């Protein structure tokens, strides 16, 4: 399976996916930490991938989204954005409205 196929599969088979630097428990940069804090604050379950685990994944996610920075948040298969966009959406209430449309996760 190519890295693009892996990313496509993850994005399409999980309601909320975050490609980030580090892990949910130990983000490796402030931007990833900020997005994790927002998602945790909102109480949403999400899957994450540490882009440091694979150089192929690190470059592959940038190619997949045509977006140069990490973290990258996907909701129901759609690329939402990075830290600035997620933070702006959180402050405006748009992110909360988006998550209301996501089926409950177990």
C-alpha cells in the first residue's frame, strides 16, 4: 500500500483524524499541542498519526492535502486545516457546529 493509499484510507475510514508532530499524550510542537487541547476540550474522540514515525508519511500528508504544514485535521474525509484555522474555527463556534454533525464515537 502506498503512503497516499494509507492516508486516503485513514481519512475516509475515521470520522476525525489528526496528522500531528508527536502523539496525543505528548505533542512534539506547540501547534500540534494547541489542536489536541482544542479537541480534548470539546470532548471529541479522534485518531492521530505521528508524522515523525515515517518520513514517507511526513511528506505524504503534505502532498495529499497540498498543505505545507503540520498539524492537519480531517473531519469526515474533509481536510479542515492546520492550527490557525482550527483555532479560528473554535473561537467562532464553527468547529463545535461541525462536530455536532459527526456521529458519536465509541
